[in-house]
């Protein structure tokens, strides 16, 4: 019984990393590119990089949102369908 909870927790953590990865990577890449551009042009505008990161994250969420939601809903269905077996 203990192994079931450990494997469910492990799968939840892996799913969290998998689903949060694309928006975080998009923000990282955009931030790095804009930091290099700002360093080369000596433009030190903070709102420029923040606005670009927000647009990039929302763009990734728009493009990959269905994929993310399908993984999350599949995991939720698995947890809710297996839960009655775990409590007996």
C-alpha cells in the first residue's frame, strides 16, 4: 500500500516538472536573449524584458495548453479512479 502512494507522488512530481517545463524554458530563453541584446545596446529597460517574458509564457501556454491539460486530466482521472482501492 505504501508503494502505491510513493509511486503516485513520484508521478505527480514528474508531471509537475513536465508540464511546467515549456513555459519556464520559454521565459528563460527570452530572458537570456533580451539580456544579451540589452547588454550589447546598453538599453537597461526592465519592462521590456518582463513584457517579452509574459508574452512568451502566454504564447507557450496557448500553444501547449491542450497537451498540458490532457496530461493533468489523465493523471487526475487515474488518481480519482484508483483512490477507492487505496482506502480499503
